[in-house]
């Protein structure tokens, strides 16, 4: 018996699952039965029928469209990361030129608003007129990591006043261990802008950079 006849004999009496498994294990089957490629029909979502080749082309087009979307998303993320990196570099240079704490807070405020596009920015240092407000957030800074989410109304009002309404999201960046050097608050009217599932790598970098600048100016 020829090899081709053996394959045909093996297919006889098979159920759908067995045929599918057989074809998967023998991808070259249709090379011996090219006429089937134009005769097989696959039901279409619209109710009509298309040939197997046409269906394969449709699937490939769908996969290509999905791949193109993924590539566009990756390029978008890459551009965002590149912009973020450039802005961090600019801020680093500006902070290096600061001579005192007032210079640091001014440079940070301007950079976050103008370059990073942060909607609301508040900087609290643990001395002077901001000391009491800073102490109100000590519980959120005990682990020295950024807090991202929504604050209680009284806390939100303490930081931003009437600038952002209830439901706004906030990121709190402790400066130094347990926020000992201060606190940077970023606010957004978008409830999902800052949330507890988001990555905090950039926020940690920013806090470390500002903390080092404050430490340098405090000497």
C-alpha cells in the first residue's frame, strides 16, 4: 500500500477531533491533496461560505491587524518613556543648579506642571507654614513608599483646597525616610490617573532625586 493510501485509510472512520489531531500532526497532508484547498468551505459569520484558502487569508489579516495594534502600542509606550526620560534629565540639571530649598521647590513645581503635565502639584516641607499640613500625612508615609489612590475629603482639601473635587486621584511622594524631608503631592481630576495597582518606579526615582537635592542644599 502506498504512503498516500495508508494516510487515507488512517483517516477513514475518524471523528472530528481525531481528524483535527491528525491534520495537526501531519501539516503536509494538503500538499498531497491540493484540490481540497479549493473545495473545502468554512461557514462565515455573515452566513455564507468561503473556501479554506479565503478563510486562511482572513485569519492572517486578522492576526496581522492585531500585531499592528500591538506594535503601535509598544511604539506609543516607547515614545512616552523617551519623553519621560528626557524630562527627568532636564529636571536633574535644574536641581543641580539650585542653591537652597526654595530653589528646589520652585524648580520642581515648574517642571512637574510645565514639562510633565501634572494637573495639580503641592510641595510640603516639614518646617514653617507647611509643617502642620505635612504632619497630617505622616501615617501615609510610614513605609517611605508612594501612596497612589484617593484621599479622604479632609486630606484632599488640606492639600489642594478646591482645586480638585471629590473622586480625584492623588500620588503622595515621601521625600527621605518616612517623608522626613518633605512630601510631594500630585493630583488629578481623573479618578484612574493614580491608583494602587500602578507602577511606582518613576515616582520613586523622582522622590529620590528631589530628596538628594534637598539634602545637598541643606548642608
